[in-house]
C-alpha cells in the first residue's frame, strides 16, 4: 500500500523529490512570473501537474490547518497541491451518501478566504478549483457571490467568477455566464478576455449554439477581440468570419 502524507513537511518532501530545476525554469516563463507580468514573483520548483495530482491523492489525512499552510506557501506547486486536496474534500462531502452542507459551506468559506488574500493567484490555480468548489456550491443557490467577485479589484477574483460558471454551463444553464460576461466586457485584461470567450464558447458547445449566436448578435460589437475570437472558435467558418469582421 502506498504511504500517505499527513504533515506539511511530508508533502513538501514528496514534491521536492519529483521537482526538476529545468522544468522550474520553463514553468516560470510559461506562467509569466517576471517583473510586471501577471504571475510576478511566483516561485516554481518544477513539478508537473500529473505528479502533483498523484501526491495530492495521498494527502487524505492532511488537516485544514496544514492545507492552509500550503496555500500560504510562495511555492506554486504547494498551493496547487492544496487546491487539489480541497477539491477532493468538497467532492467527498457533496456525494449523496455523505452529503454535509455545513461542511460544504465551511470549505467554501475556506477557499474564498484563500482567494481573497491572494493565494489562488494564477490562472491554473483558479481553473483547477473554481468550478469544483464555488460552482457546485451555488448550483442550487442565488448567484450574488459571483457578481461580487466579478466586481472585485482583483483580476483573480474576477476570473474565479467566470470559471465558477462553468459548472452551470455543464448543467445546461447559460444565463449566469451571460450576465457575468456582460458585466466584464470592458475588462481587457488578457486572462479575463480569454476566460470570457472560453465560457461563451462552452455555452455554444454544451448548452445550445443558438443561445451563443443570439448573444453574439446582441453583443459582438461590445466585446474585445480576444474574447470574441475565443467565443466563435467552434462556429461555422462563415459565422466566425461574420463576427470577427464586426
């Protein structure tokens, strides 16, 4: 049986064991960690995502206090590990046979606290967690939280709002995504533009292409070029050309 990890020190040792300094250099560049870039100051040790996931699966005994310590780490892979563990915790208390809404609420508060103190602070960290925690939590609840996040000064909170709506898209709902996109049209940060266009594209793919086309007919001229380009990727070539020409 594979031994589990129950302390922060054990998790850090496991990550260090599979870290590759050459990969760290590549990841630092890929995630834009240079001066003035969106990931400025983030630290990578060179652990690839599959290895991180493998380690996270062995952390079922890690306490929330220790997960919080990992979330406060300057090391990107430690924060990613913490979020993957948190996803698993939320999924476990969301299963019908073990459903615990009090525990789910506590995990949502825990996650939001990390987001708001700037520890879920790169696109991959958000993309791996928002739709697995905030999205499922709000699936049968009012969506006010997402509009609060969408209005935040933090780029990362705004991306959390958009990516959380992926859960609703997968459930066949488009209205919340459309409203979030309308509120964020003027946000020309690249990571918001890409997320906005991605979510719209997914509406067309997973919900109804006619809904996407109707939305684009109303709003294409208001959208940034990056968001529009992402949104129309799966449309018929003639339609793509039509919208991109606006």
